[in-house]
C-alpha cells in the first residue's frame, strides 16, 4: 500500500497518533504515540513488555489514526500489520530520533531505569484520509 504525499506529510510532522491493538480477549487497546516514517513503513517505539507490544507479537493487526491540529474534521486512518520488531541500540537510537522530532531534545529523557526499547515497523494495508463528513459506504444508505 503506497502512502500519498498528504499522509506522508502527516506522518513526518510531530503529530500525535492513536495506535489501536487487539487485547487477548478481543477488546481494543488504544495508546497515543509518536510516529515516524522509515521508507514505506510507519514506525513507533515503545518499551518491551508494554501491552501494545505484547498484543502485536500475538496479533500483528493494528490501526493508527490522527486528526489535523488545524482541522479536527481532517483525519487519517492507517490499518496495517506489525512486520518487524527492532530491539537494542537501533531501537534506542530510534527513540532518540522521535524525541528530537517531538520534543526538540537530543535524547529521550523519560527512560525508566532498566527499560528496554523496541521499535515497531508497520506495513500499511489500508489508508483512509477523510475531510469533513464521511460518506456512507455503498449499499448502506439509511431508508426513508
């Protein structure tokens, strides 16, 4: 799935995204996240052992969504699959890059002692960018 330039710009800007994963009981789990773009993959970073990381290792499906800071009716949803989990120095550097983007600091200063980071790469499978009222899906118009 190729991302258009507007969606890429939103991913490259310091915009907060909500990442939704599936809990073992099927219920949703949603977290606001910093994201970025590496090649064709959406990327975010979390700590090993967090619920979203465990959910994605069990079930790689996820959804990301955000609204424009200028217009809350301008929104993007990206559905996809977590295709790679990166740990170690590369994940630590990735977290520092996100801190630069979102905080303007050289390093991510909120690390918890003993925490180990994991960078999650997401392959988009469906992208929807909507501005204004979302149209009804074909064949789902209300009667009347």
